C-alpha cells in the first residue's frame, strides 16, 4: 500500500506541475494578446513612453510620424532613439528630432543578417535626403562591390556584401532561398 501511495503522490505532484505550467502559459498568452492589441493603439504607446519616463527606445521610421502627432503638448522626450527596419529619410529624421534630446541612431540590416549589421550616429543635420547606414557593428565586415566583385570607392553605388558572425546561415548553394 505505501508503494501505491508513493506512486499516486508522485503522479499528483507531476500533474500539478504540468497544470501550473499550463496555467502560466495561458496567463502569458492572454497578457501577450492584450499587449499586442494595445501596441496598435498609438496613444497608448505615447502615453506609456511619457508616464514610464522611458529614455531609450527603438522604432521603425513610419512610427515616428505617429509619435510626433501624439506628442502635441511636447511631454514626450526620449534621450536616445534607435531607428531601423525601414529606410530612414530626412523627413522621418526631422520628425524624430522633435522628441529626441540626445542621440539618434540609424541601424541597417538586410533579411540575410540576424538583425542589424551597421549603425550611424546622426550628430548633425543630414544634408541629403537619405541618411547613411554607417559603419559595421562588432564582428561584422561590410564591403560595397561592383558587378565584378571589385570594391567601389566611398560614395559610389554598389552591392552590399556582409561577412561575420551576424550573417544568417543556409544561403550558400541555395539560390531559391536566396532569391526569396
């Protein structure tokens, strides 16, 4: 009889652990669904940044227009803004500089990279319509090459070639995957 009791206790303990894990997962999913829903509310984002006094944040350029429009009173002030995910234009930069008091970074990374492979600290007002993508991050090499795979002079158009730890695996010898 004690052996059966021990088996039942072990089963019950295991079952409770599984059920508590499932309940935690359900709670997390409900929280995540509410959070994703709220992130579509631009006033919620702006108010959260203001109330929580968030000083460093990361946005795509298309969100800057929304942040600036929702900041009519000028209460939202971010110390450092990281921008990536889309082309940063001078127009988007001008929207960002109204809410940023210190640093604005433009990050760049194509799909083949893990996330971002270059960064540019925008210190002065950009002269051209396009903002530079900057220098490679640590453990990354960037080369701009022509159609013959020769390095081009700075400021010349070319194809970006990336090397290093941040590069995705699986593209060598897989032209179908590369062309997607």
